[in-house]
């Protein structure tokens, strides 16, 4: 009976220890990514300002970074904010440039091409070096 209790206690302790080790490993896999981008998954607010004649939401001020489809980035938040303010439905502004954001970006890229009456932007659903300047323009 005592030997059985010791085995059960050992099994419980081993299971608890295994769980404790698994949780930090999962958490640490997420932490570096958030640290690299300086942002974490949440809903962000959007206030667009005119900065030197172009739109900025205050999260990313460049024109070259392509947002990630799978992780939170400042460029993703910026692009989602600008699209949202222009009434392109991105869904939640969370910094992850997922399917809703890509659909909104395709609508925007198509609108730019229609505005100029020719292909100006590739309609790929992602803001990149060619699309950012048009996102930031005041029309």
C-alpha cells in the first residue's frame, strides 16, 4: 500500500513537473516574436494624423515593411488603421495582416488602379514598398 502511494505520488509529481516545463516553453516561443516587433496581440486604436502631407497612425512611419500574415507587427497595425479610416473593412485592428486585412488591401489596390485608369499596383493584398505611398496619400 505504501509503495503504491509512493508510485502515485511520483507519477503526480512527474506529471506536474512535465506540465510546468511545457508551459514556459510555449510562452517563450511567443515572447521573442512579440519582443522583435515591439507589440503584442490586442485590439489597437487608430487616430490618423497628417504628417508632412501623408497619413500616419503613429505605429510605423516607413514605406517598405510588408506586414506579417501570422504575427503582430507595427506595420500591420499602421496599414490596418489607414485602411479602416478609409472605410476598407480590415476586421479587428490587431497588427496581424490576415485574410480580412488582405481582402481590404486588395480592394484598396484595385481602387488605386481604377483611379489612375491603369495598373499602378499589383493586387496582391499586401502593403509593400509600392503600395505604402498610396496608402499614405491624402486624396
